[in-house]
C-alpha cells in the first residue's frame, strides 16, 4: 500500500515538474524581469520615502511602493500558477543603484531617484511589457504584461513631469 502511495506522489511530482517546464525559458525570463523591476521600484521607493525632502517626490515614491507591490503580487501569482520560482531580492544592477541612491541626500538624492528609479527604469519597464506582449507565448504571461502596462505608462508620465519641474 505504501509503495502505491509513494508511486502516486512521485508521479504527481513528475507531472508538476513537467508542467513547470511547459512555460518556455523566454516566458520564464519575462516573469523574472517583471519581478525584478517591481522589487527594485518598491525598494527604491521605500528609500525615497526615508531620504527625500520633497513632498512631491515622497508622494511619487509612495505610489511606487503601493503600485509596484501590487504589480509584484500579480507577477508572483502568475509565476506560482506556472510553478516558476522567482528571485526573492533585487539583482546586482538594482542593488548597485540602491546603494548609489543611499549615498546621496537632499536635492542630489531626489534628482538621482527621479532620473534612475523614475524615468530610466520606467522606460525600461515599458519596453519590457511591450516586448512581452509580442514575444510571450503563454496567454497568462501576455495578459500580465498587458495588465501592467497602463500603470507603468502612467508612472513614466508622472515622473517625466516631476523631473522637468525639478530642473
């Protein structure tokens, strides 16, 4: 009897493993990239809430924390449904940016935060979600990218306005 249960458990595990691999590497990479982008925005947004002296920058940072926490949850939900393991912390590139921002203060911090975590990262995120909608083969991954795009576009528009008003 135990051998039958053990065999059933192994068969189920094998089925889950093959299901996880049914999401191609490109779609897995899209989920990974979207998770990284959201984690980085949450982390730098939290940093900006602590370090910024500007009410406008703090308001934007709070929006980044709130919206990208929701975005990360959406990415995690799709990854979980597809049995894909996502990174649990920002990658080296995003950690380096956070370290750089952490070394700044005052107006220099605000300028660097808006330019890097704001404009630069949101332009990259926009390109990723547009590309994902074209390149993803899994319908849920495509739908996720389409779901995230309006928020990213709105963030980019907001931060471009903030950046021009700070110059």
